[in-house]
């Protein structure tokens, strides 16, 4: 009778470990898939920007430093590797994109150009999709991190060493946290 109880406890423990391990694998894969979605949206943005720059060039040819900075930031963002490096490069790229839209304010003809307006609309739509993808990614990260840090799951995560380590959130750039100045 004792052997049956011991056997049942062992089977329950094995089932628990397998269940928790599979949950961790599933969440980790969800996180990777979520980041891949962000990456796909970023690639769309990076592919759209050269068209936007070409449209702006025709109206603001003497603003070449601004346009070159945008393209350099784009190239750095495209070539960055790893979640943190890509996120940092993308934040720098976002900052340079703002300069293109500032140029549009200075050139009314550019602001009225249908190609520019269409590209600006596409970019705005992509920004919304990127935001949603980042929210989804951070949600998966929260679930994964909570799972590996709570008891008794933390025991299972600890047994597998570095395979299940805390994932990194995507955060807002420091410049985006500043209060917006409104003046009339």
C-alpha cells in the first residue's frame, strides 16, 4: 500500500513538473512570436521611410542633413541585433522621424502633396500597430516573468537553470516621458 502511495506522489510530481515546464516553453515561444510581430511591423516602417524621404527630398533638398540623419538612424535600426539593441536603435529612429514631419510644417507644398500625405497616413497606421504589438509582447513578458517567479513554479524554473530567465519589457524612451509643452 505504501508503494502505491509513493508511486502516486511521484506520478503527480512528474505530471506537475511536465505541466509547468510546458507552460514555460509555451510562454517563452509566445514572447518570441510577439517580438517577431513587432519586428515585422518595424521592417514595414523601415521599408516605408525611404519612400517618405524621397518625397521630402523634392521639396526640401537643402534639408539634406535631416534626411541623412533619418536614413542613418533607419540603417542602424535595421542592422541592430537582439531585443534590447533593436529597441534602443528603434527609439533613436523614432526621434529622427519626427524631424521629417517638422519639415512638412515648414513646407506647405509638401504638406499638401498626396504622396506625402499617403505615406504619412501609412506610417501613422503602422505606429498604431507597433504600439499594439508592443503591448501584447509586454503582456506575454509579464505572464512569463510572473510564472517563473512564483512558487512552486520558481522551483521548476530553477531546476532548468538559465533556460527560463526573466524576459525584458519594451519601455518608452526617456524623451517620450517628458511633459509636452503647449504654447500659444
